[in-house]
């Protein structure tokens, strides 16, 4: 059973067959799927599942704090089920590939008090951008 399914069952979330296949579609490491990709995976297990059901379920999971919605510049939103494991993201500017990363150090202490402008900082989001190896190598040569 996936970590997300375990967390949802632990919360007593009503587990319909549609909700289960959406949660199962989000299983695995470095998973950052679009809603359409979640729908395609879920439809393999439950062909009659609608896009609306997938979008609604993803919205519920985000509201519950069990899934994080990621917006990549000019690309479709992606959904990260690793909401309970502190991490940052490494994003390819070419193809949009997203990987979870765990840098050392505490980003909460990285902002000098003078730069906080009186804010009480409660969380930090860090996104590293660059090119993945495939995009960096360019088009295949003949």
C-alpha cells in the first residue's frame, strides 16, 4: 500500500474506488504528475473514472494537505504526494521534469532578520531550476 493511501486511511477518509485509484496513481518516488497523467493512470485500473472525478479528488487531497500542488512556469499544475516529507524541487527548464531534493542546511535560517521585514516566516519553498541531462545534451546527433 502506498504511503498516501496509508495516510488517508489513517485519517478516516472515505475510500471509494475512484478515490483509491487516484491515490494509487500518485504512488512512488519523485511523482509529480499532471491531472491528465493521474487520470490516465487511474483509468488503467478503473476505465470509467471521469476527469472531473480526478480533478475533484486532487482538489480534496490538496485541501487536506496530503498532496502539494506545484505550478511550473507555463506548464500544467503537477501534484506531489510527498507532502509530509520536507523537501525542495529541482525542475528542468527544458522538459519540465521535477525531482525531489533534500539539500543540507535549514532554509528557515537562510534569510537574515533584516530581510524579513518584520514577517514571521512559517515555511520556505525552494525551487532549483536548470537542465536535466537529456535536455542539456541537446538534440541527438547523426
